[in-house]
């Protein structure tokens, strides 16, 4: 690996940082909202599945 001077390193870092495309605020808020929505829907779904399984097991074990 070729060695670079600290000045050249800083210049290369600045060049790379200038290539970064930052997310727009609106896109960030929409994406965050969708993540919270999907997490809420998943938690409701798994809660309902858990309740159905529990009721099934209680009913099955109640027979014995």
C-alpha cells in the first residue's frame, strides 16, 4: 500500500465527503413513519397469533 501524506489524506477525505448525498428531511420522516407503522402492525399480528395459539392450547389441554 503506498503511503500518503496527512495533507493528501485530508484532501481525499474532503473529496469523498463531498460525494455524499444526504437524505431529504421529508424522505427521512416518511421512512421513519413507515418503520413505526410496520413495527406496530407486526406487533399486533404476532399478538393475535399468540392469542389464537394460547386459546388453542388451553382448549386442547382442557380436554385432558
